[in-house]
C-alpha cells in the first residue's frame, strides 16, 4: 500500500537525521526486506 510506503519513508528519513546515514541505510535495507516478505 502506498500509505505504508510513505510512512516507512518518513520514518526512515527521521532515523537518518537522528542516528546518521550508515544506520539509516542498514535499517532501511532490512526493513524493506521484511516488508517485502510480509507483503508478498
């Protein structure tokens, strides 16, 4: 769903600003993998 993706993007951007880009990339990668597993 588009709303879920928008929420995830907003949350990940918040994490990026709060904790730094490296953690953002790592967590974002794992979150997207988890979401894809659940969505499909």
